[in-house]
C-alpha cells in the first residue's frame, strides 16, 4: 500500500484513524528491552497529531527511557468496547521543556510535581503503519446482531462479516516508510 497522500481513500482512512486515536485517553506502549523481550505498559496519551504521532509524558527513571535509545522500534495498542487499533512505529525521547509545558495537563500531577519537574521526559511515537477495527456505529451494531443470532441459533456466521466492506470498519494503512537505519539489525548482512 502506498503513502497516505497517494489516494483519497487512504487520506480518508488515515483521517478516520486519527479521529479514533483522539477518542482514546490511554494506550499500551510496547518497547523492547536490551535482551529483545517485549515490555508493555499502559500510558496516558498527552496528544495525537494529525499524522498519527502520539505523545506521552513519562519519568526519566522508567524502563522505557533505557529501552527506547537501544531500540526505537515500538508498538502502541488501543482498545475500547467497539474499537481496536494497533500501530507499529518508532519511539523517541524528547527532552524539551517547552514541549512538556505544551503537553502538560493537570491529570499528570498525580505522577509529577508540575510541568517543571526535572523527572519528566516526553516519548514521541511515530506510527509508520496501522490497522484498526471500528465496530462502532450502525455497521458494528448490525454485526453484533448477526453474531447474537448465530450464537442463539447455534450456527456459525456465514462468510465475511458485512461490516468489513465499510471503509471505516477495518483498514490497514501505511503512513510512511521508516528509514533503513531504524529497521532491526538482526539478520542483515554486510
């Protein structure tokens, strides 16, 4: 699949993705430890940019601050009762007091002593691809009714769910191509 700007459908799909992301207050950020194991933790979302970049505020003492410089590859997952999103991308630590002040919300005061707290660092997550399932709205409701009918009657759903034909219900999109330097070194030769 091409870049988001390559077609109207892709731009509409990316716009729907960003709209969905902005409905979430938290996400699970997955990074890799030095040994290669995955480490997932819930994070409050500080901001979602128009290009599906997510911003998080965290402590400089957190494990992710050690993991991100070692391996920028990361994943973010988000889930509600009717919406599911999976993002692959790269994480970066941003030590910028102005950015921290711009992202600051009073809700962060339970973890920090204000936007000036020296323990704060920002994590910028830039998604390069995404997949989502949006079962909200009428199409999701229709699919829930079909599933309930199949359950009650003891039958399986026939064929693919109709809601998949709705452009906003399910999509896989490529947002940008990551530079070669950010791809994993494992398996590369030369």
